[in-house]
């Protein structure tokens, strides 16, 4: 592989997952015959279990557009896209100086945009739902 331009930009987990898929990564038994290295297959195995497997270029672009009103840094947007926090508590540590930059209403509005635009993880269970399942 030849590097055309070093440090051209940052990639979301979805973009890395799509790159690995385009190079032949999959979950089937023939994947070991692909030209991918073992480390690349391990990255693929990890990413297909994250929110990246349900994302699309359109949803990420839509999220970026809706984030323009919140004045988020590119790194904050990247972290939100990669982790898809599902409530304010998980969003809080991603945002620098959250208390001084966002009112409670703006913080809640951003959390709502995240949950409406970005799809959840494939096996995401809310903590309160998991507690109910364990009691039965």
C-alpha cells in the first residue's frame, strides 16, 4: 500500500470499517484468505460490534449539519459519532467545558439530536432494561 498523503484528516470508525470491508474483511470463514493482516481483521471484528456497523455516510453528514448550531470542535463531533452516547451523562465527558458552553436545555437538545440521528449500537441495552431482564 502506498501513502498518497500523510495526515490528510481524521476518520470515523464507520469510515475505517468501510475501508476494511472494501479490502475484503467479513465475518465468514473465507476471510483468512483475504489480503488483510490479522491486526486488520481484529479491528474489523471490534468495529462490527460497535455503533459504526449501523451508521451510514448520510447519517454522519446529517449529524454534522445539525451540530453546526452547537459550535462543536471536530474532535468532539468525531467522538460523538464514534461512541454515540445515548444520554446526557455519557455526552458530558466528551464535551470540553460543557458546563460553561452549554445550558441544560442546549445539552439536552444535543443529546436528543444524537439519539435521533445516529443509530444505536447493534446490541445496545439500556441499563434499566438489563436490570429488568436479570430479575426474571
